[in-house]
C-alpha cells in the first residue's frame, strides 16, 4: 500500500539485527509492513486525576512522585514502588525484574503510570503498570500513559527477547515520527469526503487521541484501498479499450432463427438483457458486462444469443466455465441451439487426447470452429483464434481478475460477457466487477415453482430418507450432498464416499444410487452424470461438484448433509439444482453439529427456510459471514482488503468507483500524480484459484 516505504525495518530507531529477525517472523520486513501492523485492541488511559479520585477497577493514568521502592521477600518476592501526590498514595507492584527496577527509580522522580487500578486491603494498587518518567522541563511525548494506547499481538519468542507489545509500541511510535507519507488524494477530494490526511490517518490508527479517531482513520485508509483497486481495474480496462474491436450486430439471422425456434417465450428480463448486450456489441467499443441472474433465470440462453450475434458478424465466440461438468453441460446446451444452424461447436478441456486437442486448435486457428466451450484449458499456450469476437466467462468469481484478462489477451480486441448465478450484493458487485456494467435477470421463466425448504436436526434424518423414498417412488430423482469426499480423523463429518455405501446397503437400499465427486476419473464422472440425466439413477450422492450448472429437470429433492458448514450463497446454489421442471421440489437441510448450533449457523438455516430470492439471501450472507467468506470458501476473484469492510462501507465503494472514473477521464495514465500511480500499480490483483470437491 506504501511502495515508497519498501525499505528494511532495520532503518527504524530501536530495531537492531535481533529485533529485525523477530519482526520478520511475523511478516514485518519493511517500514510499510511495520506501520500497517495493526493493533488488535486499544486501552483507554486518558482518564487522569489525583490518585484519590481515580476509579477502582478501570484503566487509568496516574501522575505522582516516587516516595520509595523496596523488594518485599516471601514465597513470591515482589518489588513495590510507592507513589504519592497531594491526595494520597498508590502502590505499583511487580513480581519480576526486581534488580532492574531497584535501580530504575529514585525518590522524587515524577512518573506517569498506566494500568488497571485495584484495591488491596485499604491500599490503591496497580500490578505491572506501564511507566514513563516525566522530566522537569516538559511532559514529552507519552507513548504508554495518558492516552488511548494500542496493544499489539506478539509471539512467545518476541516476549522472551523483550520485544513485548510495549516495546513494539515504542518502535512503531518512532517509525511514525520519522516517516513522511505523501498524500496522493487531492485536497478537494479529501474535503468532499471529510477525510483525514493520509499521514494523520496512519498515526491515529496506532495512537488515537480518542476512540472515535480509529474509525475515522480506518475509513480514510479503506477509501484509499477501494480507490486504488478501482483504478487498477479500470486502467486495465482502458488499456484493452484502446484496441480495435469488431462491430457486431445486435442480432442477426442466426440469433433470430434460434429465438424463433424456442418452444417458450423469453422473459421480459431476458429481452432487456439482450437489448443491453446488443447495444454494447454495435457501438465500436469493447463490451465489458456482467450478466447476473438467480439460478434458473435463463442466462445461458442470453449468452448463446450473444455468441450467435458474434458469428453473424463474422467472428468466433468462446465460453469458459470453472469445471468440466459445467463446461460439458454448456457445450451440450449450445450444440442443441447451434447444430440446426449448421455451426461447429467444440469442447476444450484438459483431458482430450493429443489428436483431439490438435484438431480443435486447428479448427479455432483456421476459423472452422465457430463456438468453443472450455475450462481453464482455453487459457493455455497454443490456443489461438482466427477472429475471437466475444468471450463469455461463467461463474466469474471462481476465476481471477488476471485470468479474465488472459482470455481477452488471446485477441487484439474482444467483447466480454461475464455471467454468475451466485447473486452478489450490490456493494460486492461494484467492488469485484468495478470495470463492468451490470445487467440483472430478476425474473424466472413462467411455470417455475418455488422450492419448499426446511432444515432438520440429525435426529430427523431417517424421516427425511423416508420422504425422499416417497418422492422417488413417483418417478422423481434426488440429490444428497456432503461437504467432504472421505472421512478424516480430524472431523466426524459424514463423507460422501462412506455415506454412499451406508445408504446403498441401508436406508436407501433397493434404489439406484450413484456417487460423484471431483477425484473420480473423468470417464467415470461422465458416466455417472449421464446416467443421472437419463433417469437411470434415482439418487445422486455427491460433493459440491454439482453446485453450479447441473440441470436435471427430473430431480425434485435436494438433501444437504452438515448444512451448518455451508454459506448461504452455496446453499442457495445447491437448492437451485432442483425446481428446474414443472413438478414441486424440496430442499432438506440436515444440521449435524458437534455441539449446539452457533447463532450464525442457525441464522443461515432460518434464512434459507424463509427466503427464496437469491439477492435477499446474498445480502444476508454478506452481513452474517462477511465478504471474505461470501462464496463458501475463499474463491478466486475476491480481493483481500485490510481496511475496507464491504458490509458497512457501501458509501465508500460507490464513491471510489465514481472517483476512479473521473480521475481516469481527466488523467488516463495518472501522469499528474506519480505517488498515486505507484500506489495503484502496487495493487495485487492476483488471487488464488478456487476449487471444487
């Protein structure tokens, strides 16, 4: 965040070789790391009055003179320092460091001592207080007393080497005295937000004058984080926008024929989305659009129509999905639309033979393949297009910002359509996709029925199995989802592989069961999914590998084991695997905690039972779990913020996006502020890859 302070921490007063080594153990190697090493709590020692007037049981500061100091013998010797002022006396007690303490103070020294005041008999007492000597001519800058003081986390080794929280407080105080932070935020912008200067914000984050200073400092630094992130995203977009892109038709013969052949009427939301996308494709600038819709809202139809518009314009289109199962399903759906139109659709994943891969790559390079669907394999070297006009990325949060950029770099200029079936709260969408325009499909196709949802304790599991059997007896199918593949000694969670055998031989004996998880060989996965789609299996026992994209209209029951371990967004995605046909559907959540359900877990389960709208659920999930865990596990595409809190900084997210747009309009390459440019360039958009079981 402060690249100009990327200098060794040993340059700070009070940090020698030994302390530098200790600080490196907790990730502090530079001055920037040091001033961003945040307190985990604060202690208010601003309350100061004559000794007799200080309140018992509270953190206070007393200023008094040393009367005497002695080591009192006993089973546990202690050093007692007696202070006095005009109102009374105060004993300060230490149970260690006697030799040093006896030499440290002399009668008449004026001290400021800070700590919790207690009463021992009829004496006022502080045990192991912080002490600062006050000189005769001036107070000096007090670090440990008379103020709100920061408390820092330290390791056992740091404490053993005397680098305690108190010592670290002094080191950080020296660093903040010496550093000069250039403020990249223009004065008019700072005035608009009523924001502190950057230097003042960092100082108040460590040494606030009063408690409310901490929040003011956090908001200033949160605004910086959000602004830098938005500028980084938008500057990447601006670089791509300079490249020429194909002007594609809003619709053409292929898309028109496909829509005319549909056995149903598209929803008003789908038509609105097609209009917005069509306008983007025809304006001569790269489309950068997020298509967000709840499960079953018809995103694939909209994306396919856009891909056909690309082919109508003489270009190719590619769709990238995060899993092979989802890619295969997309390929199957798109082929059903494209085959009657005489188009060639290819599927590119990581498990084709060399010959199959070579033929597909040649088809893409020579333009024989019109549409391609693939996984991360589309990003590999050797994948080249004759003329890629449109890239579609499904379930974008499972990819990173840089992976998204990598697909666009396959060609000089490419239109981009990002899709997600995970309803994302507005603030999180503005942050994750600050470089994208947003279209929301807020309408489900006619005939779709809401999925009846309820949660049950583990003791009701057998009753749930009986209900599942009844549904299967009417010709329906069911999913049973587990959070793990195999049981481990570290957890008593019932795992998919173990439960599959138990259910096949026990509660669901006589039914046709299949097992699906991410470690199965590809051919076996394909066979299991194909059998379930055809209706050859009654029940699919699975991990969350079926969380997105799997579309089996005959499935009417979703049973989720250990539901308390899932986030709301993930539970909503799993629920979306049923209710895709005309029959009534059900979602049964089984909570099987080791102890009592936590308040958060109970709140999530109650919310799932009460709400069917994905966007309402997403807002609740963001409030309950926080953005870092919004997608169930930390998935690719989520930026880690140190100061910004997306559950409460809605105004800052919007402000950062607007300011970034205005700044880049005035100064596209940030040439007028070298400090701001360096800060923006230091933003890390690289994120770890998500996974599925």
